[in-house]
């Protein structure tokens, strides 16, 4: 009944078995070795302040239940724990602590833990190394300096002067790009944990990170950038106010993000929550997001990077997460030129995002931008303007975004630049308070979407629904209370779907092949 998701030297993360999205069926009390620790209501919970190399018995008692669910864990041993203030960090939010923190990281032994007690640690970008843990105590904040002029600019690629071999150093929005170094940076390293109840604050609202950034000499930094890393875990921390994206695992393997909170103002520019790009083995479980762009955006690069590195996004699990605000709750693309496969999104709760499950691509992403073995299941949405969107006409973030090649509705020749979307299954969803459309799916005429299954889904529209854009494309038109809209899909199955509050035809299928409906209601 209690699954252990992570067990570090001083913190652990657990998941309750069940089938409810994000929240548990009943509130509960957590005890450790017979001592009550806290009350909870989410399916994922954590313990902090544990002693390394120690066995604990954890008990969960649900309200109204006499019996307890028990599990036993043994925390990981470590070589030492070091207080960052022993290296001279002030933690007063005034004096810059970059040198002290970087020295502490550099001298920390393998399997050591660097502890940040409560305080505010003003710093420029920091580099991590393998086999260490950073722990941010409750009340501890690593605060990014707003002084852009002092942020190093990383070259996108470096070249070995002897062998001529290239090493990828930086990228952004699906391309090799020179980038300002991110606040927390790890490259070609592994076995790193960042844990605790503290905060990493990118401080994007200060300085000019959110203003005039298109004129910068390099791409904006992220709060956390992980380049070719192996076995990185983020547990419990809050990440906020990114200069751009908050967390960017980049061609990395076995990344875990557990019980974290990512937040930025709704109007902050391009402040995605987490964007795993070209990664294999990603778990995002029990996390909460409230940001100014997509909450989770899974990517695999634009065409040039896909041809060069041929690395799809593979084996991603998103479960028991809460998304509040943002353009999309879970997004695939638009930079997916190497493809996305083996993805499951389950037991999640979306609240007040513009779109729920969002897939976006466009002509020019290439023939390898194939999505395969993707499951969306057991999702609850409240006040999500358009719950389901698949858009093959996405018109952002590219120099030719307004060109005829992107917007022309007539079929174009299929070539190496033509993307393809395969089969998608959307199942067991409850969506209340929609406004724009229940489902908006728009494929390419020369490359129709293979198959869309909509099964056991209810969508009701808000009483005061207002018009809006269901997708981002050229020659767009506002919609309001639109039902199921599908264009250029080869096979459609609508089974056990109920729509309430629709204006017009509940099902519009244009340029589609086989369309099968079973137990479909639309009013």
C-alpha cells in the first residue's frame, strides 16, 4: 500500500497505492517509529531530517480506518555532512556567496552532503559534480543574482583542438545555442541529489531576464540545467521564478523529480516548469506546477539536432502531479524531431491551465518526429479551457513561423521535413468548467494523424464560458463551447464520451477516415 520512490541519506519519498488523481481518497496521519509527524492529503508524501544509515518504520493511518499501512526503510549511508557556512557563506541575502558555495562543492568528498541551513544565499551560477547531495533546509533559499553581465556564456559546442571531436555544452528550444550558464549547472556527471524543503529561486523578476531577452547575446539560463547527466534526483525542493525554463534535463538518463513545487507568475515569459529534452528514463511524480508557460513539456530537439544526435525522448513517467495555471499541463513538443515514445501520464489533476494534454508540432520537424506508445489515463481537469489539443500547425519559436510553408492548408509533398503523429489514447478523464473546446485535433493533410481514441471521458462547459484560441497556429479563429473537433485523422474512436453545454454539433470530423462512435452523448 506504500511504495518507496526514493530513499536518500536524509530524506525519503513515498507513494500511496490507489487510483485517485493527485489527492488521496482520505486524509491521513504519518508516523515514524511510533511518533506522529504530520497530516497529509496527497498520494505522494515525504520525510526530511532523517539520520543517514538508519532504519525507520513508517506508518500511515487513514481517517476513519483503524488499521495502519506500514513500511520499513533504511536511509543511505554517507561519507560526511558539511555546513555551507563553514566555508564562509553568509546566507544573509546581501553578501554574495558564490565563492563559498562553489568551494564547498569542490571540496565535498564523494557521497558527501552539503547542508544549507535557513537563510538566503545570493549567488551567481554554480557547478555541481558527481556523487554529492545538496540539502536545502526549510527556510533556506539559493537566490540567483540579477546581474546578467556576470553570468558566463557557455558555447553551444566546443571542439577538441587535437582530435577535432565536438562536445555539446549548451542548447535551448531544440537547438544548439550559446547560453548563459544556469544557476545550478551539472554536465557529464552523475549520482547527484538536490533535496530538502528549501527553495532555489532564479530571481527572474529582477534584472532584465523577463524584458528584452530577444536582444541578448545568448539564450537565457534555466534555474537547473542538467547536460548529459546520469542519476540526478530532485526531491522536495521548490524551484521558482526562472529567467526562462525552470528545469532542463538535456540528453540525460535516469532523472527523478519527486514531490517538488515549481512556480512563477502566470504572465512570466517562457517559464516552463520542466522540459526534459532527448532524455531516457524520466520520472516526474507527486509534483506541483504553477507557471507562465507549459508545466511539463517533453522534447527531443528540432530537425538539425535530431539528425545529428538521433536521440528520442524515451521511457517517461508522469504520475500524481498537480498543474495549476500555465499554457499546457502536459505538452509534447513542439521540438520533437527525434520522436517521443513510451510515455505514460496518469493520476494527474489539472486546474486552470489553458490546455490540458497538449501535443504540438509543425511542418519542418522531420520524418523522425514520431510519437509512439503514449498513454493518457485517469486525469481530472477543472477550469481547463481546452482539455485535449493535438496541433500539427504550431507557429511559434521558428523564423519561418508565418510562412506559407507552415500555414498552407493544401497538401504539400511528403519529404524528410514532414512530421508524423501515430496513435493516441485518452482515457478515463473528468473535465469540468471547459470554455473553448472539449477536444481540438488538427492534423496535416499530407500526413494525417494515425489514430485517436477518446474513451470514458466527460466534459462540461462553464456557465460563463468565453471564446478563446484552442491552439496556436496561423489564421486562427476563436472558439467557444466547441465539442469534439477532428481534422485529418485516419481513424477515430469515440467511446463512452459525454459532453454537456456544447454549442453546435457535438462531433465535427473533417477529412477523417473511419469514425466510430459508441455510447456518445453531446448536448
